[in-house]
C-alpha cells in the first residue's frame, strides 16, 4: 500500500487507506459482490482476496478475486475511477457488513459479508 500511495493524491490516499482497512476484515471470508450491471450480479467469493498494484503504465489498480475459484471473475478497477466509498461498519466490534464503491461512470460495486 505504501508504494501505491506515492502516485495517489492525498485525498485518494486517505480513501484507499480507509478502504484497505475495511477490506482486511473481508479477506479470506465468504462474501458476495454485487454490481449494478447485468454482466455480473451477486457473485459469491468463497475465499475473498484483493490486491493493490501498479500496471506498466504506472496506474494504481485494485482487484478483487477468489483464492479458491478460478472461474469466479476477477474485478479490476482503476483507483482514479473511484469517486465515492461507503463503508457500513461497526467500529466497536471491528466488523464490516458492506462496502459500496461508486465509480465515476456510475458503475456501483457492493461487497457484502455473506453470513450476517
């Protein structure tokens, strides 16, 4: 996360640190990822994982994948495309229920803890 932070603005970096902290609580768990597009809705990720990385064009990217299932689609988004993040969390219990990521093109990704 530190290397990625070098190429992000201060606001983006703060947003990504908050998102990274929330995603850590989803890592390895069974979650669903909903999108507002018909291509992929309500995909179940048995063992959720994610990765922040830079591509050869030095763009900061974030992808969501399933450690146990190669057929589950990997979602890759450019961090510059993120315009808003909503994290539904219980700070006292260190529990995140849902993460909503809104992209500039109005595409919305919802990550939800499968067992509530």
